[in-house]
C-alpha cells in the first residue's frame, strides 16, 4: 500500500509538470496560433526584424494566391490594453481585416469595438493614406466613424491600425 501511494504521488507530480510545460508553450505562442487558425491555407513565418515596441508579432503569410502581412499590435484605449490583429494584403495594398484579440474596455460602450459592424469599417482601406477617426459621418475614404460613446476606444483601434500600416510601409520600402 505504501509503495502504491508513492508511485501515485510521483505520477501526479510528473503529470502536473507536463501540464505546466504545455501551458507555458501554449501561452508563449498563442498569437501565432490565432494567425494560423484564421489563415490555415497560408504558409506562415515570423518576421522578427519588423517587430516594434507596440507591434510584438509580425507574420508573412504566403500561398499561390498571394501574400499578406499579419501584425499583432497593442495600444491603450479608454483602459489598457487593446490587442489587435491587423491583416494587410500585399498585392492590393489594403487593410484586409482587423480583429480584436483582447480588450478591457467598458461593457456598455467600449466593448462595441469588437463587433463586426465596427471592424468592417477598416476592410479595404488603402495603406497609402493614414486613417482618421471621425465622430459623425465619413466624408473621405480614409475616415473611420467612431462608436458613439466610445470615441477613445475607437481612436485607439484606428491608432493601432495606423501603426501597422506604417510598419508595413517601412517593411516594403
């Protein structure tokens, strides 16, 4: 009986160690998993030279249809931190997709930045002109209408996308 308890205790500790190691590995590269899941038909490799203070991951995605740049950026909104995934189509020089990975904005207004109706406003925006936050109505193609009651959060998302656009432009020069 005593030997069985020792073996069980040993195996429980070994299993716990394995789980801790697996969790560390998963946490370390969860951002690449997010990109690979969204673009599973693309070959993905990390471009560390293009990473900056706010842009902590840059991936080049390629397949026979073309290539894209995926960037993970962190910006402060009304509350810190908003983490974004920004996908830029290299052939078209447009923002293809913006996705909120994590945010801590207020549930009543700020959380609306995660909604598709807001994020779709970034789709197909040119990378040639910086984006601008406006409050009421879009008059120019580079303008993004802020979420009512969440102007700071909306402006933070626009700022994050502009950081990625600037970084992309410096990569392709």
